[in-house]
C-alpha cells in the first residue's frame, strides 16, 4: 500500500502528514516510523493554528511570489519553456487581478512583479532561437 501524504504550508515551512502511515511503506520518510499518528495530528493542528494567525493576504502574497519564481525558472531554462512559464504567469495574474487591493500592502508590489515577469516573457519570446 502506498501512503497518501497530505501537506500544509505555513510561514514556518511545509508540514507533511501521511494519512495512512505504515512503517516501511514506499515514499514515507523513515524518520516517521517512530512517530505516532497522534503526534503527527498534534503537529498538524499546531501548524494550522500558526497559519490561522497570519493574515490571509500575506499567505496569498507568498504563494503569488512562488508563481513569479516558477515563471522565472521556466523562462531562464535553456531553451526557455514558454508554455510552462505562461501557465505560472497566467496563474499569478489571475490571483493578482481577482484579489487586487485586498492583498493590502502587498498589492502594489505584486502588480509590479506581474508587470516585470510579463515583460521578461515577451523579451524571452522575441529572442531568436539558438
């Protein structure tokens, strides 16, 4: 049986929790073998509690910047992967455009970042191949 792994991102990092842990299961970290399900659930509850204390706009802004970075990674490949970069940039635009000023102090920075990554996309796309 392959363990299903859930994860929860928090400002303190990503927390992984197998839904149905069996010691020695493929894909499950060996360090989890000595941790009980109750301990893992308690850790997940603590992570959720910490995440609830962070303003949603800040968490969303962090994810949006992750999309920016993903787009930049695909643009910087040799050769650039324009199709994958476009997905990341379009996802970033969807969030920035839909949420807008509700992103608070991050809204202007994210709009600027979106403009920069769009410009980079156009520049990379217009470069001659080779």
